[in-house]
C-alpha cells in the first residue's frame, strides 16, 4: 500500500527511474547492441543518400568545372583583345602626334622647330654653319650610328674588299641584330653592305676582326679618327654601337655623316633600300633600317640609324634640298619612337627648305635694290 501510494506521486517518478537503473545495470552486450543500433540509425540515411545521388553530384561538379574553364578562356580572350585595341589606339595616336610638326618662337621672334627628341641639329656642310640646333653639343649615347665610323676606319685600313671571310661564333655571339650565322662565308664588301644597310652588329665585329688593325686596335683607330676629324665629344667603345659607352653629340654626328657620305664607297651603300648577299646556297636579303631611303620622299645622300635603350631612337642623315641642290646634315638623337626619328627629320628638313626659300628671296630683293641705286 505504501509503495503504491509512493508510485502515485508524480514528483517521485524520475527518482524511481534512476533508482531502478542503479538496481538493473546495463550489460556490455546490451550497450554494444544499443550503440550499434544508434550508429546504424544515424549513418544509414546519409549512406543511403550518398548512394542515391552519386552521378548527379559528379555531373554537377564536372559541369561547373567545364563552365568555369570555358568562362575563364573567354574572359582571357576578351582581355587580350582589349589590350591589343588599346595598344593600337595608343600607337595611332602617337603616330598622328609625331606627324604634326611643332614650332616655338625664339628670342628674335622667329618661328623655329620645337622637336620632341632630346637633341637635334641642321648643319650646313659647305659653310660649316649650324642653321638650327637643340642641345646639339650635349654628349649622348649614339648606338648604331657608331657603324659610320666603323666603315670609315675599315676602308682606311686598306683591307682588300674581295677577300673571303668566314664568320666566327664570337662575331654572332649576343649580336642582337644580325643576318649572319657562324660558318657563313662572305667578303668585306658584303659585310659593309650588311653593316650600313641592315645595321648588322656581327658584320661590325667581323670587319674589325679581319681588318689589318685587329679587333682591339680597331677601336683605338676609331677614336684616333674622331680626334683627327675634330669630333671632340665623340668616343667609341666597340665597333657595333651595342655598348652605351659609344657617345657623341648631334653636332659631331652631323660633321661625321657629311664626311662619310661624301665617300662614294660608303654613300652609295647608304642609299640602297635593299641588298642581297650570298653565302654558299644561302641568300641573305637585307632591308634598310632607314625609312627615308625606303620611302623615297626625301633625297637622302647618306644616313644611319641607331637604337639602344640608353640612346633612344637616333638618325644621322645628309639630305639634298630640291630647290637648290644644297646639302644639309640633319641629326636627331634620343627620339621617343622609331617613327618619331624619321618624322622629326622630315619636319626639320621641310622647315629648312622653307627657310632657305625665304632667305634666297630676301637676298634677291636686296641685290635688286642695290643694283637700282
């Protein structure tokens, strides 16, 4: 009776449950069975789900991967197209800019050229007068304009122009710009054409090597020739111009190109737009680096291009005025682009042509007035 009354008390049911659990302990077997059943109830639905949808998950992953790859390729292609378009637009803008001549007013109130290049000059070889200049005495790296002196000194050496020469590995090693390969057989005359038309660096090394001076003394002879010509800001470190230590000024280069172009052995080569050299069964087609020669819109009597990163784009030319046949040397050093050096030269030449006409007109008027009086 007392036990029944005790059980009817709701508040004592949890306590009784705990007491019965203490009295009837759980056996290891029953615990293991219970644990296994619990794990089975917990893991079976997940396992069943995984077995039910393996192909869907794999397909979705594969589809997402393919879509991602396809999208990345299209994005990269679009990005390249935008970059190419931006570069083309910038290049077209730069060309339009350099095609337009710039002018400024000097101290005398006269309109004169305002070049974008670091240095430039218009020089009259007949009177040895500087007709216009900008930083013309400034010492700068001249790159492959160096090859003008290389040609002069090689011809001075008296080395036969028709003797056979075999190109060596040292000639072409890191030559940057060259049409040659080790083992090619040519003549010094062929090498001079490669040197002055195609600005071939290996040709410059080969000419110095086979000259009567030898490679080392050849550079000393280049500097001696510069002193002989009175080129006070000019110094040479190698025959090709690859070294930035080859330095000069626009003024010195105007005088040098005048001397070199007046030698028909050099001037006649400088005026060629193309040339073909043969080495055995190999034909080497050389194209002039001087666009003024290739395009033919200016009467070029001689010229040489030059470029390394230190020098910028350079051009030394001897040009002939169409009105009078007078020759002028125009040198541009440190232009900002390949096209820029040629357009700057054109602008200076055109300004000179107009300037000359005005001077001749004024002179003619003064002479007529003097005759009347």
